[in-house]
């Protein structure tokens, strides 16, 4: 597998080794020993799968520390635009976002460490989205930022009239008003 750095410290793109022939393909989506050897010391304890249709925007979500979650994200079917926003006070990229297209075709994985808000928009007819977490879901620690925040200025690649966003996500506060308690560590 190949690990690519992004412009935001801690956000990583993983390109797995894929073995493909006339029958289809095979790749290890996760092998703890290989990830540890590559420098990941994250211990994943929960897997989540969601299914969505074109135009859905989910996010931007996170959990406050000490319940925050690192995520290893991949798309099993379809295509998404995946977004991570740096919420770590003192980070050289605080308040910046990074977007990446994840799909069943490119088979990329996206590692989002603790201290980031996360969301995605569905660009294909439907999507099957999978992610591993290093901490359990905690309702009391759950927070978010409005996907349409003007300060973040995220291009979700979905026309506004086609966006399907839950009422809960539409009611999330702005970046400026959002509660967060993350500190950047080198």
C-alpha cells in the first residue's frame, strides 16, 4: 500500500495494493500489522456502514474530546466527495478543509485523525460508505458544523436545489459558533 500526505497535517490518503484480473479484484481493506508497520498506531474498535442516494450531504460531524474519533474511510459502492475540516486549535491549517473523491473505482481510503469535522456528499446514483472508528459513538459528545457555512466555503459538488440534508444537519451551528476542544500536537 502507498500512503500519501495531504496539505493538512495528519490527513492521509491510503492507496491499497489491488490485485485485478478477468475475475475481478482483491485487496486487503485493513491489515493491522501492515498499518502499524506503516506508522498507524490507531486501534479501531467500531465499524460503520451507511447507504445514501445522489445529492445527500452528511455532516459536518465530530465528537468532543475525550470521545473524539479517528476514522479510516472508504467507499464500497459509488462515489463521494469526502470532506475533513481541521478543528485543532494551534494547527497551521486550523479552519481549513480538505476534499477528496473516494469511489469504488479508485479504492482509496482516507484517514481522518481526531480533531476534525467530517462529512461527505454523494456524487453517484447511490453509495455504500464504510468507515472504521477508534472510539465508540457518544451521543452527549456529538457536535457538528453546518455544511453550508460561509466561512468554510466548501464546494460539495451538488447543486443547492438537489442537496438532500437532514433537518438535524441543517440546524448545526456555524464554524465560528461550534463548540470544539481539540489541540494540535506535532
